[in-house]
C-alpha cells in the first residue's frame, strides 16, 4: 500500500466503523503501517516538534482502533462461519493467520462442549431407555382379564409380541394396552 498517510488511515477507520463486514485492505497493509510509523517516528525524533508528536500519537491510536475493529469482525466471522474460509479474501496475510488461530480455539472449545453434551445426552438416552423398559414391564405386569366376543386372528401387540388367535367365548389375560384395544373394538369384554 504505497503512500500511506494520516488521512488514509482516518478514512480506513471510518469505513471499518461504518461497515459490518471487513473493508478490503491491500495485502501489504500491516507492512505499510510499519513503514509509515517508522517514517513518522523519525520525523518526530528529528524535529522534536509537538505537532509531530501529536500526529504520531494520533496515528498509533487510529491504527490500534482499525486493528481492534478488524480483530473483532474476524473473531465473529470465525464463530459464525465455523472455521470456513469462505469470504476471507478481504483479509490480509496477517489476518488470515489470526483467523486460523481463532478457528482453532473455537473448534477446540466446540469439541470440549460437544464432549460434555454427548456424555449427558447418552446418560439421558440410557435413562429414557431404562424408564421405557420399566414402563413396559409395569404395563405388561398389569394384565387384564377379558372374554372374547368374536373370533380374533393372531395380532402383534405394542411390544411386538404376538397374541392369539382367540375364539369367541374364550377368556385370556392380556397386557392393559392390548386388552383396552380389544375392548374399544368390541372384540372382547372385561372379566372381573
């Protein structure tokens, strides 16, 4: 970036503040900044001018501001983009390195969080399975005695168990869910 000056730095800072995305900078922006600061520092040292000191201090403050705004935007991009390198062409070489480091930290943190969540999700699944098995056991232990009012062909129950066939007038003890289904369909009647 040839001929970097105080006005160009202010313009870049203004654009960075105004735009939600990164402003396109020349790839050699940071080396140009270093050259600009070397030149300003030499001028300040040689002239010992108060005006040169203020200009140098203001330039360093603007450069710091530009850098901080861009770092924040790069961090948010790394978080939202999940480490994807799409839309990174506006970054300088140095910023690509920063983006890669941010992505590595975010990936490490996501892996740590996923490890914790997976552990608890598997525990929850185990509890749900054992709870379901307990409910099925309880349900199957609650048998209802019914008398069939019609011939019923063999059928599969809710737990995939086969029941029947049954003849009209025959009695049997069935799990509650199957007995209730037969009672609703008027295929059986309850026996006390």
